[in-house]
């Protein structure tokens, strides 16, 4: 029942494709995907991630600096990741050119 959930989901994708062939992109592969995430300042993010091949995960501050970076992950659940004074952060997923990943990811904040 949603009333009793202890988390607020900010971003959720199933079978997200990273690394598709795209001749319009430099190198012909769309091997880096970026997504904006609306967050609450001075709180913490948590996430669950699963991929069929090693994928890099980055959470970036609104000033484009990295606050969290994990390379070559296939399955991980982690947090807390501080939001600082940000109202929006970025999620960046990347694979090596020529690799193609199917990713399941969910990002949430705990309810206060």
C-alpha cells in the first residue's frame, strides 16, 4: 500500500538501453546516457542497479561535479549519496563503445 511506503521514487527505468549504434553520435555509439533528477536539498539518495554487462554509474551535482562514481557495475544497491544544496542532480550511465547494456535502475529518497 503506497501510504506505508518508506521511500519516494525519483527515477525508475526497466530495460533501459545504453550503447545503441547511432551514426549521428561521435564514434557511432550512444554509449553515455544522461538524465536529470529532481532532488530535495540536504537529503540523501539511494539506488538499486542491475545490468547485463559492466556499466559505469555517476551522480553529478548541479555544477557538473561528480559526487559519486562507480565503474564496471553489474548489480549494486547503494546509498546514502548526499544531495548537498542541489535541487537537481544528474545521473550518467556509460559503457565502452561497442558494448550494449540493458539496465534496470531505481533511485529514491527516504521519506522524512
